[in-house]
């Protein structure tokens, strides 16, 4: 089993991770679940190092003849999951920065939270309309290509609607907390 391409990929991820860590700094909470990465790091670089150690383990056990098919399958699956998670995290860095700029600040008043809630309720109505329109487009699509395009639009609209509803719930929870707290 040749792992050189994986090592190259991980080296590229390590460079990218170091740049992202340098730019954004330490996160508030660990980036990944402890089942995916043993290290509960708030930086990407230690997670890339852990993925590299899985490759090293694969090589070491293979060269010593101790690598069983089950163990190889387990380690490869873990490595694939780790690399995928790292790539997703790195690909969404800019999105997360934008989300932070829209996140309610600690100094946000209850009145501002109610305004945000009203805005989210309006977005929710619009997105629900988009979902209904996309569902109608699927039903009225004449060709397979039109139906597939409509299905793609439906999926996008449903995902946006779900995120909007989740944000709305968070705002509602903040309002409830503040009102309960007095």
C-alpha cells in the first residue's frame, strides 16, 4: 500500500491549516468531536498532525506485518473521515467568518433581538415560498434535466430554510433567556 499521495495531501493540508490558524486564532470550542479526533484542539494544525499519525501507524504496522485487514479498514476509514472533516472545515472558513459578523453581540439589546427575529421570520416566509415553488417546478418539469435542476433548487432552498429556522430558534432562545433573567 503506497501512502505517498496521502502524505502529500496531508502536507498540503498542514500548510493550509497553519495559515488558517494564524489568521483566525484559537476557537471558542474544540473544532471536532472527540470520536473523530482524540485531540480536542481549537486549532486545525494539531488535527492534521493526528491524521498524519494515523498514516504513520498504517505504515509502521504494514512494514512490521502486524496490519490485519480489519485494522487496515478501520484506520483507512478513520483517516478518510478525518481528511474529509479537515477539508470541510477549511472550505467553510470564509462562511464562518461571515456568520460571526452577523451573530448577535453580547451588547445586543432585547429590542435588537426582536428586530432580528422579525427579519428571520420574513426570511423564513420567503424561503418557504421558494421551497413550494421548487416543488411545483419538479411536478411541472417537462424533461428530466428540468426536473433535476428543480430538485437541486429544492434541496438548496430546503437547506437554507432549515438554517434560517435554526437561527430563528437561537434568537428566540436568547430572547426567552433575557426575559426570564429580567
